[in-house]
């Protein structure tokens, strides 16, 4: 006796095939979205980690050798150290971070110093125009000097600081602006801007831990 498919069996077969071709693309799309989310999450996490690392670096190349508050050129008079205050800023006290060694910010151009490379960046300015590239995302770091306008009100005992981060400061100032832009690879390999992290670092000298030999 010849065997064959009944109409009901054929209908069930078609239904099963239709379900397979309907569900599988959705599963694949869901997996792709999950991968994209993980990539963006990883990019943001590394952007935060990068900013944290930069914020802990010495403010300037000269702060790798000295804890001084550095002179900048042209300087803001209200923020300068001077001999009449024993090389202290206004409001400073003896024993605080000073500028006794008369050191200046090392360079107007924020670039790695001689001997520095991508693996031996030892101050904030060295990270300017640096790209950290991963398989599906890029962290772009920019560092620049920004305006440090300040005015004191000695009667009310307060100070007002006006910051203009868009200004291209001529020379060096007491503030460095760190900007990290995070880009990731979107659909069809197109680069998309994900987020941005900002940090302002002040010229307040470098903290140095004194060492003592215990006997």
C-alpha cells in the first residue's frame, strides 16, 4: 500500500516551518541587540575608568618632580604665588602647598614630554589627543587650558570663578579641561557618538607622601 502525507500532516508541516522562520530571526536580532548593549556598557565603563585614572595623574610634568603650585603665563594675579606671601597664594598658610621652587607649567602645547610614550604617560597633559581603541569602540581624550577668571569679595568673604571652557586660552592657565568622547561601532559598522565625560583639574600642586624609615 502506498504511503503519503495527508492534508492535515502537510498543514502541520507548513505551520512548523513558518514558526521556525518567524522565531529564529527574532532570536538572532535579540542576540545582536544584547551584544550591542554589552559593547556600549563596556565602552562607558572604560570611559569612566579612563577619566578616574587621568584625574589621579600629576597636573603637569613638573609636578612629577615637585609638589609646587606652578606659575602660569600669563598668570592670573589673584591666583599667583609671590614673595610677599612667602611664595604662597592668597589665603594660603605656611606649610601648605607653595611655589617655593619657582617652577612654571611645562608647556603651552599639551603633548607628551620627551621620553614619554603611550604607555608612559605621567601627567594630565600627556593624554591630549589620545585615542584608546578597542574592537568595537574608541575613547578620544582631549586636554586643554581654559579661562580661570576669578574675583574676590573680601568683605563678604567669598570668591566668584567664571569658567569659559570654549575659550582657547593664550598661554597657560590654572585650569585644565579634560574631555573624553566615547564612540562605538553601530549598525553596518558606522561610528556613533555614545557619550561624553568631562573633568576640570586645578593647579593646586601635587600631593606627595613623605617616607620615614622605621627602626
